[in-house]
C-alpha cells in the first residue's frame, strides 16, 4: 500500500505538506475571514438583509449618547496610553539600563497583572476608593477620609493603566535590552552629553517598540470591556455600548456598526506594527556588543523610587482584592472566612469549566500552532499557499476580543451554517480562544523555529526520510521550550479573557471570568473577588510548574545547540 | 572512466527577476571528483541543490546512468549531501545521526553493522554516544560526511564542506575527503569558493561566474590555460598588461612566478619601478610599475615572485628601477578583454 502510494505520488513529502497547509488555511478561512465578512455585511444591511449602505453609521453619529461614548473611549484610551507607556518606559529603562538591585523581583511584580482578569483591578479599586473603600473611609475611620469620584473616567483610567502597563513594559524592555553598546561608545567619544545620547541613540533605537507600545495600549483600552463594566458607572464607552446593543437590545445590526468602529484603531495598529517590525530588523548585527551599565547614584536612586512605587501599587491592588474576597461582610464584619469561595470548586462550577476550557485551548492550540508555524516556516510547500497562510495567521492580531466574539455570534448563530452545531457548546469558546491568541503564539513559535538550522529538512529529504519523522524526532524535541511557552500563553490568557467569550458561553458552561462579570453585576463583589483570586492562583501554579519544566528542558536544549568553534 | 555518467543538459533557474543559472551543460564521468568553483553568488550552490533535488530547475534535464532524474524528488535520487552547516541533528548522538538515513533501507542488524563501519572509517568510534555539541568542528564535519556516505549513495554532493573550519583542520580534512573518495570511488561534486581547495582536490574544476559555466578542465588546464581573464584572475595571482604592439587590442597575462627578474644594470627586457615589496616566507613578492619605451610610466603593474634564496643576488628596493623578461611560453593572450574578474 505504502509503495503503491509512493508510485502514484512520487513526491509524497511535498504533496502531504501541501495538503495539510490547504486544510489549515481553509480552517483559518472559516475561523477568521468568513466571520469577519459577516460583520461587514451586517454593518451595511438592515434586519431583512437589504443593503442600506452606511445608514447604521449615520444613525450612530446622529445619536448624541452614542457619539458621546465614542468620545469617552478615545479620551480614556489616550490618557491611559500616555500614563501606561511613560510608566512602562521608566520601569523597563530601570530594569535594563540602570544598576538597581533585585531586578528579578520588580520584573515579576510588573508582570503580575497579566495573570489576573482585567475585572480584578476594578474590583480592587472598589475596595480602595469605593463608597465603603479602605482609603475612602480612611481605613474605617483610623485616618481622615479621602473621597473621590471613582466610578467614571478616573476609575476606568486607573484600572486600564494597571491592565496595559505590563504589555508596555514587556515590549519596551525587549527593545531596551537589545542595544549596540558600540554606538554609545561612539557617541561618547564624539563628545555628546548623556542627555543628547539619550535622545539620539536610546530613543531612536526603541522608537519602533515605542510606537507599537503606544498603539497596543490604546487598542487594549479602547476595546476593553472588563474595567468599564466594573468601575465605569454611568460613564459609557464603546465597548460597554456594544455589549448593551447586542446582549441587552439584541440589535445585531447596530452592534455590527459599533464593532466596525472598534476595529478601526486595531487595524491601524496592526498595519503600523507590521511596518515597524519590518523596519526594526537590521538595527542589530551579530557583532553588536551588549549594553554595559555604569554606576550612577542619582539615576539609580530615582529609578529605585519609581520601581518600588509601581510595584507597591500592583501588589497592594492584588492583596486588597484577595483580602476583600476573604472578609465575611465588607465593611461590617471584617473577620476572615472562606465563605465566598464555597461551591466554586464544584465539578459543574465556573472555575472547573474555565480550567477545562483553558487546558483544551492550550492543548489543541499549541499543536495546531506548532504544525502551522512549522509548515509555513520550514516546509517547501507551495509559496503562494504559504504566504496566504501567513497572512491569515497574522490577521487575528487586528481583531480585538470583543469584535471576535461578536463576529462569532453572527457567523455561527445562523441555522443555515454547516458549523452551527458548535454554537452554544464549549467548543465554540475553545475555538474562539485559540483564534484570539493564535497570532502571538504563531509568532513566538515561528521565531523559535527560525533558530533551528534551516538545512535539517533538506538533510532528511536527501536521506529519503519522510518529513514527519524528522519533525517528531528532531524539530519537536528541540522546540520543546518554545512549545511549553506557547502552551502557557494559551492557558493563562484563556483563564483571564472575558471580552470575546462573553457573547459565546453556554449558560450551563459558564467560564470563571464571565462569572466574575455576572457576580459583580448582581452586587456580589466579594464572590467576584474570590473568583479572581482563584484565577490568579491557578495561573501562578500552572506557570510555576511549566516554567520549572521548561527551564530544565531549556538547559538541555541550549547545551545541544552550542556551536563549537575550533 | 565512463564518460557522461551524470549529464546536466541546458539547465536554467531564475528566482523572481534574478537569474541564478543559465546554459548549464556538463558531463561528469563516473568516479570523478568535480569542484564547482566561483565567487559567492555565481550560482554554484544553486546548481548543487538542483543536483540534489532540493531545488527545481526551470528548464533542462539531469540524467544519471541514462536515467532522467530531473523531476525525481531528493529522497529518491540516492545522492548523499553534506551541508555547509553540516545540519547534524543536535539532539541525536553520533551513531543515531549516521543511522538516520538507513532506517528505510536496511534491517536493524545491518544498520548497526553499517554504523560501526562508518564510525571506523571516520575514526570516531570512541565518540559514538556523544551529541554534536560535544564534538569539535572537524569531528562534526566527519560525522556529517559519514552520515552522507552511510547509505552508499551513487553520488556525493558537498556544499562548502570545509569553509567553517580553521586552516590547519581544513588541510587535514581535505586529505581525508580525498582518501574516502579514493576508497569508495563515488562520483563527488563539491562546491567551494576556495581556489586552493579546488586545485588540490579536484579531478576537474568547473569555474562559474554570473550564473554561467566559464570553463571546465583539470586543475592544470584551468591554471595554465585559463579561457578568460576572469578565470585567470580568480584562480591564482596574475598580472594583466596591454600588448606593446599598438595595432592590437589584445591583453597579455602572466603569473608572478613565471616572470624572470634580470640582474642589475640589464638593459634588455622590460623595465619597471618597484612600487611594493613584500616578504612572504618562501618568496618575495614585488609589484612593479611598467616603464614605456620613452621612459614614461604606463600605470600598468606586474607582480613578480622571486624565491627568497634567489633574492640574495638581486638588489631590490622600493622606487628602484628593475629589469625583467616575460618568457613567451608562459604568456597567456586574451583577445576578448570584456570579461574581467569581479570576485
């Protein structure tokens, strides 16, 4: 059978690779492009499917309340971006370019918010600055009262800064970590002052990361649903509008129009990011020498203060949320108990559902991402096919979670759809999560694969070994650290995400992050905080386990990949 | 030797707008050792990859022993290939790497025997259980060679096999590859940009430039009778001078070791002014600027190699006048001067 097959298909290697790429491209087509098309169609048709042009948008812009939310979204996002990117740059600069101590500690703290759902920051702010908040009441009368208008723009900005800060920090620290010290030495020998060097060498070296960070923070805030839901009060923004239009009023057409508006900054950001990625390469060469940090007491002192302050805020936010979840009846009975955690660990409970979804997403997502990244990067499949597959793989980067959830409702909640069957099951949530976090995983995987010798495939081909054997025996073992990293990324994000799946979950299979929104809606703040705490704990545990494993494997792989020179 | 064992007929390849190969005609005899020599970007690696089946030619055919293999995929050609980076699988041991291509062809016991044989052949028996990172560059190179030879290929393809090694190891492995070729007799095609490597190793050299084959011949032919100025300049050192007969456009060329330096005060032969003088251990290298009949400087330069022991009887200093002759039997004439070296 095997030899017979080989006779009719002499080039079975390439043929089988092409077949898989075609299958996966079709899958991506159904998971991304077609639903997106549905959104555009909905936005320009009426309920009966007649073409009405830009009527919905005209309606939208003639409704003062709705225009107001657009304005609010822009204002809140701009302020958040300025604060988050400034803090992120300062923090990243402190960790990469100053000589402060315990950098590992500051780094871990800065990344802590990534492990929490974005509602947690809002909940913690309620515990601090709400009507009965710790700070508002001056620690229940111990100190003078400090009252401010939390519910509204101030609260949203505070919560969003906490939410976007780690992203800005991460992007900028990568850029600041990779500098060519020879340029600093050259500038110094030419007599430039520290200030001039900063503006002529440091900032240009990070400008692409800076632009990307600005856009990412803006888009994250612009499309975030969690924070405005919890601390937004009567202050309407685009994301909450969308939720109200679709879930509250079942006005799908107007929802589609709002979805298109949400998409605009995301698409611009996507394009800019692609351009800067292309330009960024070539800044560093193999001969670059790493940055050398010199001692400077004043600088280190200032950065020490900055890092400590930011870290203190992040830690106290998370501690307050945990404390709130443990207090029996805030603020009247401050005794500690686990009552709010009851029935969360039920087999049918949201927390278990979330774990299930996150594990399934991580498992399926990682396998699919690896296979696809491998075939696009390493196979000799058809070039046009690989390019279109690559483009489709980048597309989810331009899709905010809220829009993704929306287009999935449009696309899959249609009885004439052959895939209608998965609507209302756990599978659509898993599919949505995979697509939502696919692009970043894909890029991580691709850059991991790029580090492997590009001749492995050619070598095994010339020895007449089928591609999948080399894949399993060589490429997978060598990529294990990256594979684990991607698995972790899928898992953590599936645990904390709410924006996409809020439209999609089945009532009997409610994920934990959605449960937080519902609890908060009905006033059970403590239970919402308890659920958030559980998510953080679960994420940290899984992360510790996987990083421990990945670290061990990484050490082994690194030893294998050393290039010996004689 | 059986002529035309492996024939390349009219091969061409383009990558987008860039022409990588054109008009490639080549007949290779069985058991021959061929070097593809040329500057980087001349298409030699592309040609090797087309032979291996890793790249598809746009036109033309590849025939081995009368069988057309142009559209046969790499795995079916039974060609062993050694890559520039060696492409050893870093997570597999030396034995596992060597056994990698044998699994589909032999039984377990046969594979074990074959691996043993190859390990012995490249003298890596005691390293069999090490992974590539634990080996030196030269040892890695030998593993790669053993892996490519393990399944007794009809043809061995080597892509700049020695370029990653330092000079001493390189010379040693050069002999080793020659020895293996002698022992196995497999037809071998090696890509290199190192002329010395090509001259010492090849039965025949294929000189390539700008996507074409310029000359095919034994090392001696290519060195002594280069077809074009490019070949002359690319292989070995050479000086070009214009013919002194004004009616001719021809270019004359001569290798530095063939120029005869004359004793002081000689008025015969050519005159020149010493512009550079270098001591090179075994010999001195002089670069002299030619002086014309009327005593004018011609802005043409001749390189002259003089053995170190012979220098004792000459007095050569910078900016001094010297006399030399160009023995006619060593002067190479080029009528077409368009194609000068770029590499």
